[in-house]
């Protein structure tokens, strides 16, 4: 009768003797020695794989990614830069958003938040 053969991966984990080239026996049991499987340990509070993540993705990997509430999206739609107004005055005149009064251009921006530069 054939004896039950253990899988190679199970044998490599080791029980009492033999390290199979892994140094200490406990180093090659499961994924605890390498800090978890895959992307585990790469988040905000972890530090064991941070250098790898910065090498692969740069600093964009960490921190907030810009998911905001619906209210902020509405607010951002009603923002306009002063530079954009100056650049697009001809377009506003063609579309009828702006009116020419004498030698001045009049634009109704009461529903917009006017920004200098930035957000």
C-alpha cells in the first residue's frame, strides 16, 4: 500500500529539522515573513513595503484620491478663473453670454465664484 505523499510546498515549510535554504525554519511557513501577500502592507499606516510602492507608483499611491461628495461637485461647476474670463470674452460675446455696452464688455457672473488662480 502506498503511503500518502506530502506536497512539496508542505515539505518546504518544514517541521523540526532542515531549512531548505530559507535560514530559520519559521521564515518560510506562510506569508507572514514577507509582510503579507501581494499588496498587503502598502497602505497608509504600514511601512514594510512603502519603499517599493514609491518606486513603482511614486507618491500618488498614498493619500486621498479625490472622491468628493455631490455637493462639492456642484460648487466646482460654478467656479471660474479670472484668466479664463479674459481669454474667452470673444466666445462669450458670440454665444450671447456677454454684452457689449459702449466700449466695455458686461458679463453676468452672479451665479459663479470668481477665482484668482487655482481652486
